[in-house]
C-alpha cells in the first residue's frame, strides 16, 4: 500500500516543531511537546503525531544546526548529576530523563530515582545538610498498576534536581510514565560515569 506523502510531511513538521519546543523552551515531556506542536501546526488529528524517536532525530538535527554548545551543556549536566548521585549513594540513585538520553534542553533539570527503604530518610538527609527542597508527587506505572511516588526538588548550581522516591522492590519493575508508555530508562552511577568518559 502506498504511503501518504502528505501524512509523512505532517509528521515531520510536527516532529520539527516539537523538537524546537524541547530545545528552545525546555519542555521535557514528549507528549506535551507533540500536543503543543500539533496546535501550532493546526493539526487536530492525533494519528498524525510523530513518535519519540522521530522527535529525537529532529532534536539532534536542530542542535547540530542551532545549538553547537549542546554537547558541552550536556556534559556539565551529567557531571552535576554524578556529583549528586555520589552524595546520595546510600539511597541507590539512578539517573533518568533527558540528561541520561542526551536530549537535555537549555533549561533541563536532573531527574533521579532513589530506591530507599525509608523515604523520610531522604528528607532528613537533605534537612541535615540545610538543603531547601519542595515536595510534590508523581504518578508512575508498573504494568497496569499505578504508583503515587513522592518527589523532592531542590536547586543545585542553578539546575533543578528532582528526586523520585521509590521502594527497593520497585527497582525490579519496569516503571513507565504512562500506562501505555515505554519503560523509563535509568542508569546507575557507573553507567553515568562511563557516559562521561565516552563523551
């Protein structure tokens, strides 16, 4: 069956617009970037939306053309992530999100998942070191089961650091941001160190 070139063009246009939103406006959520890009392009049909891989390809091209400083910024963010992971080593930290994927935008934050027996222990650790933090909550999915996970956020060197607090048993689950989504990629300290060495 012949592919519809108009549909392919529409997908490519939305991917380009979404990539620009992520690169320039610091949006990290692919679904949000796609919806905003589709609105900008005047495309109401959600079947026309590109997948995350198409957006990543557009993002890479955008950075090669307009953001030559991106590799340096990404390295700085990964270095900072590693320093915070070293500090929080007792809570079994894993790096996730755009800093791990390499798609971190100008205003990207560092996202860590901590797998600790006692979430309060993380709060006490931060309080003992006079680190001011904000508390919120996020929803994650393990299969079809929804989890409500506490999130602690603080600023380090002008970068937002978000700690999602999970139990050690959840380390065995493939956690997802949505019920239909892909498992969230995560990396231990050693893997982050290897990324920096390879960079």
